């Protein structure tokens, strides 16, 4: 009896010292073999090990809702965490617009350097006022245009094409400048929209294009590489605020390490996805006049980046590229 009482007392003390045990549920649109899901699972392993099993992360089945709906679930604390496209935050956190703009980053290395530094940390910190803890950016490669109708080689080829955009997408006014017609279509409905001719073109990184089997309905993939928009890993502030300082630090560190892990498997995944898409019928268009896109899209960024902090970050990123 005394032994049982002592065990209960020690358990109470240990629980008070280390914090309440939690299973943090996390959401993603992608399937289990996608690098972003693998990276969150890796983060879960780190959290479980470093809290001695007290905290775990449970990856939910692929989300069927939009990113906009998912982040509201995170904000309310209905789920703890999500990996979503950064565009989901454009209407909430103005600085998240900056890494989504075309031709902001000169290369993959430049993007990673910026997002790993003070600019990236500032954007993540800006999310707290909206009820989110920005944990890390996941680099998902360069986005390019692809089409069901014809190869896209110059900005002039965009004229008259209906192009899929997502809610809050900064691309909308930039497409209009090129004479294209933006159409807001959820990701999960995009394949069928191509199939029935509702939309002519889209833009994604090549691995997402391949995983979505869009080569079946839009075979011309043009390497415009017009932007390097990241995705973002966010945590519910409502849940985060209840955690101990130690657990908060563990989550932040594990998220940063998962972003590095994600880069490794993403860099291995990209050439495999390209090879698979080509084998399945994709026509890769490499003779793209990227300058023609930059000449139109870079000046048009002023239509989107209208807040002083946005323009200041753009200036700093451009200076960083020079240095």
C-alpha cells in the first residue's frame, strides 16, 4: 500500500515537473510518401525521444479540406499542427506574401539562405499575432507553369489561358498582366478541372505535378521556375501557450531539424519525380524564355507588395543576392 502511494506521489511530482502528456495531431494534403509528411513524422520521432515518450505527433490521413479551412482548425486548437502552402496566410500575415512573389530568389540556395536567416525568422514570428506559431519553412522547389493546350515558352504564350490559382494567391494580378485568366480552384478539384476543360494551365513544383498525375491531363510542363514559394509548418498558439518552456524549445528545435531533413529527401525526390513524369508522358519544355516572364512579372509585383514591410523585405532579399 505504501509502495503504491509512493508511486502515485512520484508520478504526480514527475508529471508536474515535465508537463502534461499530449498527442499533437498534424494535417497535410499530401500522401504518406511525400517528403513533407515524412519530415513531420521525423519531427515526431525527435519530439517523442526528447520528451521520453511524453509528447507525440500523430499524422492524420491526407486532408480533404482546403489549406484555408485547415489553418482555422489549427488556430482554434482543433488540431495542433499543419503543413500548408504559405499562400494560406497571405490575407492574414502580409510578410508571407514576400517569399511567394516571382523572381524574388535567384536560386534554391538563395531561397534557403534567406529563409534560414533573420528575414525568415521575422516572417515566422509575424504569425503569432494571428494565433499561430510559425515553426519552419519547408522548401518545395521551384514552381513552373504547365498546360493542357500547348507548350508555354514565353510570357506571350500565357495570353488567353485560364490558369488555376488558389485562394489568396498573389499570382492573380500578375497573370492578368500577362493576359491570362485566373480561376480559383481547390487543389483536390484541379485534376478534374483539367479533364473537363474548365482550366487550361496550372503551376506547381514538378514533384507535386507528378504526384497529382497532372501529366495525364496537362502534359506540357515548362521550366519557367518563376518562383520558389515555400510551404510552412505552423502550430496552434492556443496549444503552444499551455506548454512548458522546455517543451516549447523541444518543438521549435525538432521543427527546424525536420526542415533540414525535408531538404535532403526533397533533393533526392525531385529527379525521381521528373523521371517518372517523363516516362508517363510529360513533355518537358526547357527552351523557356525566363527573361520574358521576369520582364512582365517583376514590375507587376508592386500590385501585390503594397505594404512598407513587404517592400523593405524585398529590398533586403535583393541586397542579400548581390552580396
